């Protein structure tokens, strides 16, 4: 058996013990810090909304909560260049989910739903599919506007998850 450097062992142990191994492999871009709120954002590789949220939680956050037009523009401008233009259905998955009885929407972060940026034709449960998740549309759709999306479609609508991690305030120890 060959010699393994101490740094490789420490990296493997930290990644495995902290559960960061799979999360780090899924990150396409980031960490990008929004100067307006100090939150850190990452872009995940293409996948389902459900898988992206699970990955976000493993990273200590959630899919992004969009609180205002400035934050929507920040997310769009920071991450849309990383999504391949050849992809037919393209969006950035955010942390907005439909209430099970179809009566409204809620943020996974628990924050109040007070801002939206829907495309005028959305939400629509297109073609009868139950579209319970939300993404910021990229071209050729309506760039920057929100669409409801589904994981039940035959083309398995896959997007790119935007993870938001709110850093601990300085001087606060993690428990």
C-alpha cells in the first residue's frame, strides 16, 4: 500500500464526516456572495428540484429565497452564464414550493412569501402536470421571470439548483 499524504487524509475525513463529499461534487459554480445581504450562493449541476433541495440542506442552506427584484437579478446574473444554451428547458431552481392543496406558495427557508416575479402566464400547471416547484427562467423562455415546474413530466424537467447559505453572524459559535 502506498503512502498517502496527511492533507489527503484530512480532506477525505472532513468531507466524509461533515457530509461534504457529495455536495462538493455537485457544485457547478460558487461560492458567490451577494453584497446586498451577505449570503453565499452556489449553483448545482443539473438535476431535480427535490434532489437540489436535499443537496442544499446538506450544505447548510436551502434552495434560494428571493426577497426582492435586486436579489432575483443577482441570482440570474451570477448563474445564468453557467447553464448550457443548448438545453431546451432551462431554469434556476429556487426554494419556492406550492402548498399541497394548491392554495398558494411558501419558501422552504420559512420566510414570508412577500415578493414574486412570475411570468404573466404562470403559474399554470402546464399540460395538466402538477407543477409544484419554481424556477427562474432562462432563454429561450422568459429570462429572469418565474415558472412553475414539475418532476412528473416525461422530459423530467431538470434545472440547476441555486443554494443559499446564510453565514453565522461573527462571534456566534456553531452548536
